[in-house]
């Protein structure tokens, strides 16, 4: 059987250049849909926006320490 996926969840892959990560991101259509919230995706590799439920996944190399 094929795996059923929630079509309400969005997964956005981000890279080091997107850090510090905040949602909504500037290039989103609804960039002002909710208050900007910074997500610590660099700590765990994934982050979930508490406002809209968008999941972010950090891909690629990350150099140095981001605060």
C-alpha cells in the first residue's frame, strides 16, 4: 500500500543561507499571514512553525555556529 500523507502539512527544505530561519519566509505569498517567529532549525535539523504548522528541514552543510 502507498503511504498516506497529510496534504495539509507543507515541508520546506532550507539551507544555511536561510538561517536564522523565521516563518513566514520573505518569499512566501502570505509572508504576513502570522507574526514572524524564529525557528531553531539549526539545533535539531527540523522545526515546526507553531502558527501555521509548516515543517522546515535543514539540508546541506552548516558551517560555524549560529545563534
